[in-house]
C-alpha cells in the first residue's frame, strides 16, 4: 500500500485564460515654504496579458525646477508553459548565475525552468518511510510530535511517501494499531533540504543579451553582449550537481557546484570557479555554505573567497573588488521564549574599505 502525503492540487482552482490588462500608477510631489513645487514624480506600470504571454513595461517621469525627463525602466515579455514549468523571457530581466556569479540586468532573451509556476510541485527530495502490517490496522502519522493524518492500512507492506514540511531536521513516527488494539511504532529522523533536486530533475536558466547600463537614469543604454546561465541536476536524493558560466568579450568563467545533504545533520553547498581572459580577468574563487535547522535551533556558515582578478559580469559596474566574505549566524526559537537570531558578517576587499557587521534580532508575540 502507498500512502501519499502530498498536498494535492485542489480540483476547483480557476485558472483564467482571458486576455487582460492593468495600469498601476503613483504620483508624488514635494516642495517647501519658498517653492510651491520643487519635485514631481509620476510612475507607471502597464501590463497586458494574452493567453499565456505577459507583456510589461514601466517607467518614471520626473520634473524638478531645473529639468524634466521620462525614464523607461523594465520592458519584457514572459511566456510560461505550466506543463513543463518552463519560461521564456524577452526584453529586460534580472539574471543570476550562482554563488560565485553575479546578479545583473540583461536586455535580451532567457530560457529557464521555473518551479514557481506550479506552487503544488515538489522539486526537492521528500521523506519516505515504510513498514509491514500483519492485520488491518489504523495508522497515525506524526511529524515532530504533531498528528498529521490518520489512515487505514490493509495487511502487508506499506510505504508512507512525500512527507514534506519546512526545511530542516525532524522526526516522523507512524503508530500502528491492529484489530486487537496492539500498538507498533515506527520512527525515523530526517532532514529536508529545499536546495536539493529530486533525482532526475533538472533546473536551469540560460540568458543572452546586452548588459543594461545606467538603469533608472537612462532609458535605452545597453553595453556589451554577455551570457549568464546555470544548470543543476538531481543525481541522488542527497546530491545535486551543477555548472554555471558567465561570458563576456573580456573573460569566460566556469563554476562547478555540488549541493549535499549529510544524513540528518545539515546541508552543504560547495562551488569552485575560474575566470579566463587577459591578465586582468584571470583568477579563481571558491564558496562554502553550511546550514542546519531543527525545531528550536538553527546555524549557518557562508564563506566566499575571490582572487584579485577573478571576474564577474557585475565587476563592470562596481568600484570595489571583494576578497573574503564570511557570515556566521545562529538562531533559537520556542513559542514561550520567542525567536532570537544573531549574525556576524565580515567583508574584506582587494579594492575598497573592509567592514564588519553584527546583527541581533529578537521577536516575541505579546498577545494572541
């Protein structure tokens, strides 16, 4: 017998297919006692959808006592295929290539697999737990001590599958009561890592075009042709491998990546990259991330190191050159105590001023 705990898609969901459009706008004005109006801004966002394709454009008109101008911001067309969860984008769109890559605004075309198209689709490995029932039994399924479901189990072997919840460590327990009221307990610790992929699953994003320059200042300023992309593949339920790349006329970067779940002790992510070009753009970089969370405690470590000449697409617009980025964070949370989080971040630069930061946050609900 197979018992599926997936949150199934409701049957009465209405998915609109009609053509539609909307216009958002905002107006702001400011002045002082000497000037009735010194600054006037009018922003807009116009969206039109036809079938499964959405067209969007937005911009801002600004007027001061000395000048006035209209600036176009984002213009794009997005087409989604809900069956394959694939998205095609044309126009301006933000792209990100991975932990050693950059996030830039590109004017061009993009092709990606986007799991957010279907909120009921589970792309990360879930938990499966099995056992055997000698007689017709009633099973109570508990996750972290909370009763999730009561099911009738016929005689024979059974599997409880697709146990999902928030990321982190937990315990699942099945309590079996047979026809003679005898009780059998089956328990198993687990760790869910949402950054892993189901074995055989692919996640990718390929984007090519021209880098958008002076965004928010100029309407149609584009720079050099560039490429940014990544591809990840679920190899095992505990291992996801990937490869990312950025290409520019001055350099080419390649970053292999591995995401690993170590039993129920946490999640690791490793990446090492190289960029190749002339002497000003050839270098190495590495990244390590560890994260663990259970019902009360969480801890994380993130370290990234860049050689002075390692190149990314966003280097073309930055005035600093990162060297070492390190972050450590801890959290503790219970209903009675509240939630306490402590984080320490340290950044050193080849070019730029080093800086450290400590952040402490505490949240407590005072009333229902």
